[in-house]
C-alpha cells in the first residue's frame, strides 16, 4: 500500500533523487562506533540535534496551554503541570531538555576542538556553530522567564542588568530587551515569549540548515 | 550459510531494525505531548450546579420573559462570572419552561417576538429562524431542532436553572 502510494507520486514527480541526495551517503568507518568504539564522540552533534527536536516538539505542545501574560502565565503553567494529563512530563521534557541541549552542544564543541576539526577548510562551520551556541543561550535565557515565578523574575532581572553593563549602549540594550527602561513586567514577558518561540527558533533553523549543508559539502573531518 | 534458509535479507533486517528503533523513539517522544494535547477531549465536563436566577415562581406568566443571571465558570486556569439568559414562561399544562436563547441553527440569540412580522414566535435575526411558543422550530426556517431547555428546580418559591439540554433530555 505505502509502496504503491510512493510509486504513484514518484512516477509523477520523481522524488527518489531528492531523498537519496539527502539520506543516502556513506558513513566513513572512522566515525562509526561499531568499528571503533571511541568514535562515539562523533555522535554528540547528532545528539544535540535530537535534543533540539525534543525542545521544539515539547515547546510547540506547551504553547497550547501557556499564555504570555503576567496575570495568567504562572497560572497556566501551574494548570498544565497539575491538571493536564502528561503535562508534567511535557514540561519536564522541555525543562530538562533545555539543560541537556547545552551539555550536548558543549561535548560536541569539545570534540571538534580537540580533534582540530575546525581547521581549514571548516572554519566557517565553526563560526556557524558558535552562532548556534549563542542562539541556544538566548533560547535558554528567554525561556527561563516564561513560567513567571520568582526564580524566573530574578534571573531575568540579573540577566538584564548584565546586558546593561555593555559599554555605551547598555541602557538602550536593556530597554530593548525588557520593553521598558525600569520595569520587568508585562512588556518584558510578551517580548521574551516572541523571541523565545518565533525569532530565535527561526534563527536556529537557518543556522542549523547552513551547518548541515556545510557538513555535506565538506564531509566529516578525519580520521586523525 | 545455505541460501534456502535466508528468508530475511541483510537489507531487510536493517530496514526493520531501523524502522523499529526509529518508531520506538518517535513514539517515546510523541506519546506524552499528544496525550497532553488531547486532554480536553478526554476530560469529563463538570455539570454545572443549579443557580438561583432571581425570579419568583409567582411572577412567571404565560408570556415568555427574558431573565439574565450569572454563573461562576472555571475555564482552565481562568475563573470568571459569565452571563446566562433564558426565556421563561408557564405553558398550558401549568408547567414552567425555560428555553435557552441560543438558536439551533448556528448559535445566534433568539428573542420572543423579535420580529414584528412574526408575532407569538421566537425570532432569530441572523437568518430569520423562527420557533413556536413551545420552542418547536417552524418548518421551512433554518433551525433544524427545537430550542434547548434548561434543567430546572423550584426552591423556596424561586426558580433555579442549570445546564441547557436538547428537548427530551432536560
Ligand atoms: C533549543 C531550543 C529551546 C530551549 C533551549 C528552550 C529553553 C526553555 C527554558 C529554559 C524554559 C523554561 C522552562 C522552565 O523553567 O521550566 C522554556 C520554557 C518555554 N518554552 Fe522553550 N526552549 C527551546 C525551544 C522552544 C520552542 C521552539 C518553543 C515553542 C515553539 C518553546 C516554547 C516554550 C514555552 C511555551 C515555555 C513556557 C512553559 C514552561 O516554562 O514550562 N521553546 N524554554
Ligand atoms: S443562527 Fe439563528 S437562524 Fe441562523
């Protein structure tokens, strides 16, 4: 049945070359843990992506209940966590995943660093990777405010004051982030929400696309 | 290895394993989010309590009158007072009847004698839906069912109303 549907479509628009080009490529022996167990270090990049997928999926579902409004944000998180079946698990996925993704990213970066995989011709992809790291930190920072509890509020307060330390434009930068020069409140929450679920994920997708296209172009580095 | 014993090829085996493992991971990832998303469908709705609508039974006449009251509504994490209204009258059998004003066509609000051309009927302005005094929809007008009736009770001479139900289920 599935084969028939596939053939019907393929017959008309010839999709086989598309997915073959994406999926069908050889994995070099030196990155395959089945050959050398120590090659597991090559998995960290893929694991980072896997956790990003978890973040995106769980985040999309959390947004079904979450409201970015100072009157209701905490209530809605409390509701989804205590009254909605599996809400606690989905929030847990997003909460813990946010930390695990940074750990994975760090391990991946360490592998690339200590193997010297960032060297010519792959300098550009190192730069893209660093940008991904910043976007990820941004997601962590903006997401942290969303539950609108005390921890969230003061973490953001501190984060904004750090931004304020930037020479010359510090004040403006802080106001731009917080939506107000002095208050961490209604406008901060909506801003952080928009940045967390629209702007940074969009940037993340674009950077990941470039990251992966470059990997396919240049191949995986090594063996050492 | 003999050829005849080889029913599953290496490629097939890998395909099955990968599909299995991939499916397992996808299921593990998606099961909780999906359960959470469908939760509103699986939650049993709490039937509302009867509320005093502020109308003394002795004031109910054979002429439908509109009454408004408010009930406490719990909507997820949000609690509020919401307005309800009903058309209440005493029918020929001396029974109290309380109709929901929600049109059974597409949900607009009907009024008793809401149109001058149709006296002695409920009228819905959205698509000219009409109902007789006993709530039955006038054939040939858009509504396909009679007006819903509120669950009701009389306590200490006052009218109490609950949820609106389709006729015959109240
Ligand atoms: C790498 C990607 C992401 C990271 C690192 C991340 C990080 C975070 C963090 C740290 C929190 C606070 C959680 C808590 O304190 O319990 C959070 C909350 C939230 N995130 Fe994300 N997030 C990511 C992607 C997304 C995406 C793509 C969406 C939506 C499309 C999303 C929607 C939300 C929502 C609605 C909340 C508030 C609910 C809650 O606090 O549990 N996130 N995120
Ligand atoms: S909604 Fe009342 S007639 Fe259409």
